[in-house]
C-alpha cells in the first residue's frame, strides 16, 4: 500500500482504536479551539491547549462574583475560601482519592512542589551511630527531580541515580521485613511517564519500593518514601491513587488543562505528611508564633501548613472551570488516554515504516516498545530524522522547516539529560565536551562532531485530530524523504500484529456508583425506664401544656420552608430535611447570606409519589425524584457545609436550568449521597453514639419557642423608630426568619435554654447546644429583602449574645430506629432541665 493511501482517515480508523468523544467531536474542536485554525500544534507535553469556553466562563465568574483574600473572614473572603476548598476536593476526586487519604498543597508548579519536598524531607547525614538517608532517582527523570540533589548533597545525604534496568534486575523476590530499629528516611523518585519518550513506568513500583522489594530500597534498611513525578503522565492518562499510594505526587495543571498556568500542586499522603519539616514559615502557615522569641507552632491543617502566604486563588478558581470543560468535552481521562494513544500509535506506525527511495528508514524513533498499549506508552513520540545516507538531520533544521508549515514541535533534550544520553548514546564526557564547544541546554546547536545533541518530540492532547497526524506525516514525506516515498510493508504488518496481540489487555474496568436506601423500621414506644428523669407534666406553672405547635422541614438548604402536620423521623433528623442544596458553578454552597432569593424557592416533598417539587414565583413547577435508583449516569460531587466535606450527587440538568433561571446565575441542585456519613462535630459529651447529619449546619434539629419569639417581637416594637417607616413584624414573620424545625408553646421565654433532654410524643431528644445567629435572620422569608431586625433586638436583650433556639439530636430507644418515629403537631412535650 502506498504512503498516500495510508494517510487516509479510513486507514487511521482501522489501526488507531478509539477516536474522539462522540459524533460532534469535530464540531466541538472547531468551536472551542478556533485560534489554532491552520496550525498543527504537536507540543502538548510542554503545554496543552485550553478550550475557549473556559476563559468565557472564568471571566464571567470573576466579574460577577467578589472574591477576597481567603485569609479574611468577610463574605467575599469566605466565598474564596469555600471555592478553593471545593477545588481541592475536585483535584482529589480527579485522582480517585479522598481528603482522608491525601492533601492538596497548591504550588506555582511541579518544580515548586519538588523543591518543597527537597526542603522539607527529614534528611539524615551518616554518623557513627546512625545510617544516613539516600536520595535516589531514576536516570530517566526531569531536571527538576535531579536538581533536588543540589540541596541533599549539602546535608551529607547519599545521592544515587538508578537506571530503569537496575530497578527490577536487582530486585528481591519478596518484600523485606520491616526494620523497626532502623527508621532512617529515604526518598526514591521516578516518573510515571518519561517526558522524553512517553514510556510509562509501572505504577506498581510505588509499593515495590515502599515494601523494599525493588532496588535500591531492598539494599538499604530504613523507611522508604516514594515521590511519583506525575506531571507528564496525568496530561493524558487517568491516575488512581487508590491503586498507586505514592507518598508525594507533584503535578502542573497546565499540562492537563492548558489554563491556568503558573499553578501546580503537591499531593501528599496524609500518613507521610508529618515527616515533612519546614524551616521557613510564611503568612497563613502558623497556628501561633512570637516575633520576640523563637516560638512557632505550625498550622494543624496540612495544606495550610505548607502554603506560604496567599495562594493564587483566582487561578485556582479558574482551575474549577478547566475541570468542567475537560469532563464536558471528553467525558474523562480514560477517553483522553484512548484518543491520544490512538493518534500517537498511528503516527508511530507510519513514521517508523516510512523509507527513502533507496529503502533506508527515514526516522530513528526513541522508544522501548512498539506503542502496543496505553498502559506502557503515552501520547509522546521522540525521534530524529535521517537522510538517505543514514545521517542524522539536525533537530534545528527540522524545527525551522516545521515552522514554515505552521507545525509546532519541541526539540532539544527536553530537560531530561538522562534519557537523552541513554537513547542518543551520549557519554558524560561528550556532554562536557559539547559544553566546551558552546552547546548549552535549549540552544540550536544540534550536531557536534557528527553526533546529535538532541531530538524532535511530537506529543498529542485531547483536542488533537487525525488531520494533525496527516499534516505532520505529509510534511515529513515532502521535506525530508528522498523520492519515491516508500513504506516498509513488512514492518507495518509486524506492528499491526503486535498491537492486535495486546488489544485485549487495554480494557479498563467500569466504575459504578452505588447508592443507599432509607431504612424504615417498626415503630417502638419508649419504655417507662427510658423516660426516667423526665418531668411528665401536662402543664407548667401557667396551666398551659408544653406542646409542639409547628413542624417545618427545609428540603433544600437555605430555600423556603415546607410546613407539615405529621412527619417521619429519618436517620439524620426529619426525613428529607436539608437533603439537597444549591451550589454555584464552582460547586460552592449557596446560602441566603449570598443569595437571599433562595427563600423564594418553595420545595415540597411528596413521599408517596417519590417527588420533590420545586416552586418559585414566575416559574413553572418541576420535580426531581426523592430517591433515584438509576445511578448509571449519576455525577458524584464534593462540597462543604460548615467546614465539613460532604459527598453529593448531581440532580440533573433540568433542575440546574430551573434554578439558574430562577436565581439569575449558573447553579445546580445536589443531594447528599445516602451512603455518605457526616458526623456531628460538637455532639454532647453524654451522647452514647455518634450523630449523623444531613446538610444541616450543626445539628439534626433546631427548636424555638413561641414565648421567646414574642418577647423579641415586643422588644422590636419598643425599639422601632417611627421615622424609619419600617413595617412591624408579626409573630409568624419572626418565626419564619429563625428557620426552626420545631416550634413549641407553653414555656417561659428562653426557658428551653436550660433543658438537657426532652421527649416529644414518643421520640426522645438531647439538647446539643444553642444556635448562634447571624445577619441571615434579617432576611424576610416572603420577599428576600434585608433588615437589621430581629438581630439588633436579640443582641440588645441578651447583652451582645446572639443565640436563639436550641439544637437537638434524637436518641433511639433500645431496639428502635429513627424511622420508626413520627412527630405530630399537638404532641405533648416532657422536658428535663439541666441538673444545675
């Protein structure tokens, strides 16, 4: 088959595997990357390209939201803090791990992350009484990894470069027994993917080094840590830290997304974080310090501890939009891996089979394999072109010609001298002689004494197309092949057979998202013994029974109340109370503090029809399922509530569109995952078991009394200045502003503050604390307008103390479940005062 016949899309489809991300792939690329029209960009390993929608969404975000310094506590700063934390969770989710296992330390890039490890690792120098640390790295490592030795050598640490062959050839058959006596820390660094050749090293090496089975760990006692340089790997490949528990993983985000630049991260395994010891401490990293003496206590949070000064928060916010675009366009990293590998393999097959008219090969390709599998090879192709006499054509000449054809490639040694020496056969003495001849890293001196000093690299990104491969191959054939162009058919068939043999091993397991169910048990009444200590009174000193007068649930956090007469108690409180919440386009929870119009959204729960109805003025009513058993397309999200991480599922585009139209800003509806457990932080000391929460702020229930409301209402009336023209608030309006679940009557004002326990109907409760109030109680729940009351009157009455209402948690009687109980309006209440 002639070369021009091989450079067709039909042939490409036969040999490449998966291509694109759906039928409209070509249209999406044309819409999102209009600036590369007429350009063949093949330098994605250096920096990939960003879709134009990212910048539009990002600009809209930062021009419509006020983001302040996250170290402050004002509303704009809290928005930044919450958004940055949301992005941290998204980074961890992208790498299939959790905040319980890893922490994200934002840096200026991968190099800065490596420097942080080098400066903070507890290196030990060799003494008579203890063995010294070893700093070891694979010779196929980036300059920024090798450069760590500049710091370690001054500390008396042994530096040991390890070749890829030594790593396994000198390995032990079994893991070495852990030495509890010698705990000398050692560090081994290796790339998940070579930035020179695209070779992927086994991720299993991480456990092999940690278990001291692989060399050099098997030859030296002590505790071995692994730094996995993932910068090149993660640009086009999925990385699961569940399977590869490296201690330190440095990355640069522009390698994945193209934007933002100047932002990277160090992912640190929490179990290894405590070994890192800082010397310099910057703003935001201290729990406490003194300027007058050498006293410093580091921040407890790992990210805070190592992020000196203010992080580049606007870039981090941009990162959130980059995630959105990447998943929207491609569906995820597995799809990107398949697409880019297909392009690279096709290019490799044709380029390696391309011959001059005399039969000599056109290219010398630097690779360990034959592009058989994306498990062992990335979307990188490194080579030098040769003339018909077999002489290397200098990379500078190739680069200049490529520029004339609007083809963008990378040339040189790619900041990886070790791989360059290995593949090109350059000795260390030659490197030194080349320097004397005037050749330095990054220049255009490509041939010294007839030997190449570097090579040409092409690399693909998720937006690369078949046309990019076609234009590059035609460029090589037109400019550097002595005619007639020939193809080594025997080699081409050999490559096809090798690829077909490995095809079956490239399947990746599908990821399933599971969901739980609400457990409903049999009703069980409290026993007489369980009520011991409660005052079973039908009336108080005024002759009025303690009764439950109102029950409110708030299905969507910060949205309107739904009043009910009878309602079941669920495992997390009132069934479906704060089960959902609205988040902005960055995944940050919206509250009435930021968006008062949330109060105009009035959700209703219809249990029998399994529907949550969404209603708002001027909007058609829509519904979402209360329980959704179809999770095949469910999107898992992470967000925060009162500093707690919560796992949620997205409720779909219809609800998102409805909310966005209603609130006038992009937002989505998310629901707490039933199989996710969030425990109450400030549970009572006498609580026997942990208390699980929905998306509430602090406790399962909030209870207020009518007597306390009426006292504040009367105080508001007496304080009101007639000249202000404010309308007096009736009792119900004040109640609605305090957004309680339970409203009771028959008590003295603020008497409930002195209770420790109570029983409502047949359900027992424990008082978990007092509810501190903020300016949110000044929002009129019928209109969304803001006033200073009732917060001003409450503060005046309580001498600056702005607590109102008590938090409750339910207590289960022996053998019962929360779902067995139902609360009803009119139920009698039996309180138990504090012993004091």
